[in-house]
């Protein structure tokens, strides 16, 4: 059932979408190993290429009757990578925001909001790492650092507008919010592109960031990204292999994150950079996470986690978030498929959960959906007849996991496990470093909202 406001929003969106389709999204300058590429991308181009992906390969759905009924709400489910307020990052092409109930259900609606509070509550997903995405300086007169700070402000404002969500900057506040029946959101920055010094990291902390993905699509000043990511997104491969591990600044940043109590997220990092960060964290007894990934053993690419790394993260008390991104979980080999497996559906996702549970333990896994992250989710069919279009379809995914032997108890306990991670990270923090960072104030003069 859609709410009245959802109907209004759904009815208004196509017209707005058409008007926006011709608007230039912006000129993006991407630098790979010293080479710069400048591309002007329009909304229509983004929509058309994504729609073509969506329409490719339509296999018949699994017969009705073999699909388990949707799972009742989890006791305390987690999403370790969910973009809540994406409209702050990509206003021209992203329509709607959580709370309006406009859920993507067709290629045309791909860039509409895929998350809302009622459906998260129905799924029992109430502890979230709210991912913010400031990888490129896409707005004039605003650096990537300022973009990140702006998005942190936007996330806080978003929670004020939508009181079913609450911002949690520590585990105690998260527990408090959860006890009051609200959805707890820990602010998380995806990509350390805006960090050129420890002071920048302190500013992120002061603005509320409590998790940081060190790198994103390409290597940055902190370290190397998993190879081949841009090829998957844009075609071709232009990425440099340097830096491969963590840079000296990257090592300093990781040590500072530990002192600040900021969760280290190894998603997107190269193996070398992941191992470098993990070694520092392990020496300090601090758990790390990989917020959204597939299993490399099933879908080989460096972006997906190796069995060894997943086991090591779990051993250190961390968690691994399993993504919904279709191309990160595609091509599941015969031996790892579930009964009646239909490729490109949520059956692929289930197979990745089952594999990672075998190597890292079911209790170390959480959902790392990347909803609203411009990724193609499982298409309709298999165990999820409607596909995983939005947070509305998560109960089908959880039911499929359970039906294929993933323990319900581990699903129910995801939240408690992540809270323990947060508490372990906080326990290693240095209050004097936290206090010094908290007192830092960004230069406000350029934190204005530049129209694009
Ligand atoms: Zn990501």
C-alpha cells in the first residue's frame, strides 16, 4: 500500500524526470595515474545506459509455489551500506528521498529513492551505516572535503525532517534510538578522496562521520583501490596500479581513525591496502568491516572479498556486508548454486551469503545493500519474485536466505553484532584526540549550496 504522499510523488515524478533528463549532470574530471579524462554526462545518458542494462536478459520467473513467503521483521537487522539522502550527492538525477515512499519499480524509476522507513521497519532493518558519497569535486567552488562535510550536514537535516530515523554517533546513542523504536543511522563517508591531511579527517569526525571507506573507484592519497572497478562501471580499464597499498598518509589516517573511534571500512580497497590497514587494526585489537562486497570465490574480481580476508575480518570481530549489486554477485558457479537457482536474481545474492557464511561464519555477515547507490539490483524471479527493487523487497531476500539454510538467529543478531563492533572501536579511541578533533570547525564560507 502506498501512502497518499507516495501516490502524489509517484504521479509527479515522470514529468519531472523528463524535464531533468536533458539537463547536464555535470562535467566530471577523473584522474587516473596522472591522466585526466573530462566527460560531460547528461541525465538522459545515465538513464539510457542503465535502462539498457536492466532490460537485458529476461528469463522466465520461477513457478509460484517454490518461493518462501516474505520473512517477518528481523529482531535487529543491519544495512552496512545504504545511501539515505542521495539527493544531496546527485541532485539533478536523483529524485525523491527516503520518507516519501517513492520506490523504484521500473528502469525509468531507477534513480528514484529505493528506501523508506516503513519498509525498513517491516524488514526489521533498523541499524544503518548511512553512506555519503563525495568522491569527486562535482560542484563549482566546493572541494571534495567540503562536499563530504556538506553531505554530513544534509544527513543530519534529513534525520530532523524524518524523525523515524535518528543519527547515532556512537553505539550508546544507537541503542537508545533503537529502544525508542527508531532507525539508527551512523554517518559513513564512502571514499577518502577529500582527505589530504589528518586535519581533514578530524573535520569529518567533528561533522559526525563515524565510518570511512578509505578508497573508492580509484586510488587516492590514502591508498590503492581494487583494480578493475571503473571498467565494470564505465567500460575499459584506465586505472593505475599505484598506489597499491596504503600510502604513508593512509597509514597515518588509519591510526588516527583508531584514535578517533571511526570504523575502518575496507570496501573498494585493493588487497594490498586492505592487508595494510588490517595489520594496523589487528595490532591495536580493533575490528574492521567491509561494508559492501560479494565473494571473490564465486564472482572473481579484486573488488570482491577473498575467503582469507573475510575470515580474517571475522576473526578480528568485524563484519562483512553482502551487496545487492547484480554484477558483483553474477556468474555463480554450478557447485555454489542453490536449488532451482536462477541467474541474475536474488538467488545469486543468496549463494554469496551462503559461501561467505561458510568461510567467515554466518554471525559475521550483514546486509550491505548499496540501495540508492545507482547499482543494478537482482532482477525479478528466483527466490524474490519482484526482484530486489527497493527496501520493500528485503523480506523476500531474508526469507530466501532462511529457506536455503542461513540461520534466522544470525539474521536477527546482525544488529547486536554491529553494535559490538562499534563498542570495540570506541573502546580503543583516545578521548583527548576525540575532544581535539571535535573542536575543529570547517571554513564555513564555502559551505554554500551551489545550484547545479
Ligand atoms: Zn560503494
